[in-house]
C-alpha cells in the first residue's frame, strides 16, 4: 500500500454602464426565471423566498464541501454571488441552470482552478472536510491532488494510453507497482477490457467516449477523494453518455462526485442532489450575476420544487 494518501486532508497545508431595465409594479412576476428587480437603494436582488440551506443542508452531517457566502468576481465584476451550500460525501451532486449562471465557476472553486485565471477573485469560504481551502497555509497543488477534474472536452495527453494513466502517480511519487496502478484505474473507469491489448497505442486513436473515460481513469489513478465533472458528456453520443453515467453510479461508492450539466434528464438520472442556479439580470444585460436559487434532493427538485423559478426551468418554460 502506498505511503502517500492523496485523500488525507491533513496534508493540504503549506509547502460600462449597465443597461436600464423597465420598472415593474409590485407583484409583477417579471421575466420567467429572472430574479426580482433590485429595490431602490439595495445593491443586489433580494434573496429567494425559500432559503435553500434551511431545506436540506442540516440533513448533511458530514459534508465533503461546505461553502459560506461564496462569491467570484472577474475583473472586479461579480460573476456569481452568495452561494451557501453543503455537498455530501459519496453522493452525486448536480449543478443545473442556464448558460452564464455560474455553475462551472463554482465547480472550479472546489479545486481552486480559478486561481489560474488572473482576473478572478474568490470571496467567502470553501471548506473541504472542515479545512478552509483558501487559507494562507493551504497549497493549491496539494488540493488538486485530492480533488480530480474531468473537463467538457476529452483532453488526453499525446502519449500512450499507459503513459496517460501513469503520469499523475509518477509526478506524485506514489509507491507501488505501476502496472497495477494503471490497471486498477482503467478498471475503475470501465475501460480495461477495451484497451488492455493496446496500452502502448497513442490515446488519440481512441473514440471520443473512450478518451473521456481515459481522462476519468487518469484522474482516478491518484486515488482522489472527489471527482469534479464539468459537462463530461456534452460532446459524446448517447451510448458513450450512458457508459459515463453508469460509471458515475459505480464510482460514487468510493468517490464524491459533483457534476455540471445542461442536460436536465441527465441530472435527474444520475444525481442524488441538485442545485439550481439562475442568471440575475436585474442590474442589466451587461451585468449578469449567477445565484443559487434552490438546492435539495433531486427527486424533490424535479417533482416538487419550492421555488417557482425552479419549476419553470425543469418544466422547460425557459432555459
């Protein structure tokens, strides 16, 4: 067994003028899916009538992530504001909502990928097993060793299939038999039977679905605690999508998963909990702000949401 445990949180430490919107009368529901207009003298739109974290968060006793008033700005302009939520362990949590509502931005906060964007600044708190990921003594590189990321477009390295999987463990100096590490990762990604006879072949010769599963296997090779997936099936055919979804169900027995998806049917199929984000246009079209509207068990979000905007979105009235 490797002496290095990438899932141990204890080793994270150190080494223009807006476009004006028409005034509305009290009680006017406005544009479907848009948060209410900003009252005079208030900097932001009012919070939804349903306080999402009072609905389900107290039921999550040991979250893998917990955010408190998490906000992200790009170049000083708010992109997403005041996200407070808990992400449970060993479950699949889906982020849904229209384009530009901040789903991927919040996802990137969980492994500090926004640090790589010079114009981005993160406010509030993100706790990982109770540890503040943005504390001064936390190394972002160590964070990403424990929290894997799978992107929208498959991005295998221009190397052999074997070398793609072995790259991470070698960089981390993981001990053990590399052949066993590679085989285990490929088996966990349900890819071993497809590639076991061509491990020396270039990964670019694989199909799109196989490349995406290879990227998942590459992330799993370092034995992460969490897997973040940013629209992992958007570029795949239905058969490959089904395989990835089956894989997610298998992986959640050992890994916590957070997925961003525009496919509401996919969110309903694979996730245990769903967070619905929306675009706040109250400050004008040029000042789009993402907000978390509702968060809860997936079956409730899709069948009995507490916020009318959630109901309108999942029923297809906008989006």
